[in-house]
C-alpha cells in the first residue's frame, strides 16, 4: 500500500490517510458569516471522498476588522457554533477530521468589508495590491485580538470540531506580525524575531489553557513573503517560529507561502509537470529537520509519485491540496484506484467570489 493511504497521528487525532484538504475560501457562506447548507454539502462531499483531514476556510475571529472577504464565515460569536457543529458532523459521518482555521484579516481587507473602519495592522504599511494604508493597531487592541483567537478556539471545541489551525500565513494578521516587512514596530510586539512572535506565544499559551492539552492546535506558517531582498521574512525567522510553535504545544505545522502583494506565489498557475509541483518543498524540509512535530506541505501537489516521494524522503508527513479538490472532490478515490495525478491544471479560474467551482472543463 502507498504511504499516502496509511493512517497518521497528529496530537490526539488519528487521521485515516495522509491527505489534507487545505483551507479554501469558498464564498458560499451566508452574508452574516453563518455556515450555509451549501457549505455543509461541500464538506460532506470531501469527507465522503475520503479526505482524511479537512481544514475549513478561514473563519474570522473579530468583527468587523477581522473580515477579509464577502460571505466569509465568522467565528467571533457563539451564534456560529451550531454551524460548525453541522460541519463537524458531516465530516465525522465519513471518518474525516475537521479542523477550523481561525484568522484575522489585518491589512488585507478594505473599508467596504469592515463597515467603513480603517483596517488595522502591526504597522501602517501600505498594501501595494490595493493602495490602502492600515492604521497601526494599539497595544490594547492587540490584547483584545489575542482574546478573540482564544474565544474562537473555545467555540470550535464546543462545536465538536477536532482542532483549530492558527492562520500565520498568506499575509493575514498573524503573519503580518511575523514579517519585518509588515511589522516595523519598535515596542514589545516588533523588532526582534522574539518580539514579532510574541503574539503567537500569547495566543498559543492562552488557547492551550482554554481548550486543554487534548484539543489539537495546528499552525499554517508562511515560509516566505514571496518578495525578495532585505526586510522580508527569512528562513531563519521561519525555522525559529516553527521551533517556538513546537515548544508551545502545536500539533502540526502546515507550510505555505506568499502574501497578497506577491502575485502568483501562494497558488502558482500552470502546474503541468512533476517539476512544477511542491514549490515550498525545500522550506518544508528545513522546518521538518528543525522540529519533531508533523509537517504538512501544500503548494502545487498533483501526482502520486511526487507526493509519495515527499513523504518517503523526509520533506513532510502529510500532503495538503486545495485546487485539485475543487476539480475532483473524490480525488482520493481516483488516486487509490490508480489515477496517476489530479486533473487540475492550476488555471486559477476557481478564484471567483461568485462561488467555489472549477470553471475549466476539458
């Protein structure tokens, strides 16, 4: 049997195979942030297709400043618990584990999404993709943000979900604190890597105290801003953060990269050959060599040969996919039956707020 179809343990969870559905914004939620029937159906189809672990689209922890897109799911209030309970039940009916990704937009939002309020960020660095300059978040607001992440984790546990994933990637608020490009503070929340990771330390410690030791807390970690030169996130910073997460009790680290300003980094287009796949593999290998907790790799994975090689050669312990599951929700069944690779060609036509779907048919 291929290693891809063998069980694996993450914290207190035993996952039935090595496949993870990476968090994927689907634009299917209700306007007020509640889980919709269409989302329950989407997640049940993924679980029915034998995805071992499903990570939800990022749920924002604080309203309105944490909101990053239209029809994004919220988890900032107890009224959202019932919706996540339905998602967990849908996943569990087919033996999948459900992890809720919790997030805050930071500067990657706009006043039309935040009820007219100016977005907040560690520092007032203009977002080159929108031209919007956020205001610097205050110390009191940082503590409120920390408490919002903790409350979100508690809600996910109350809903019967299997864990949470802190979104420290893709240019959202926690990764903004981590990167010296977006964090230019001179106080205890900025400057050194120790200070830039302070918010992660505080969230992890308080989450662990709130949800207990048996409720897994995962992290999605940026390995690069996607922009080169001095003043951006370095591999040394990333490895430091990975080791810190391990010490703080993180159950696993998913490795990804890119921010909104760096086009074509997070979801590279035109993945046509095995040589195009696994574009964050070297960074995942560096992290895996530095920690003992499981490492999950996402980014352009398409073929069984590539994915098996990554696991067998010590780059990662699990593989995460996003776009291929949009094209083929039953992809795991197809790969198990002998299909050599996903049909997704990474055209990125599925990035469409009209609703999650593959718009390329051939």
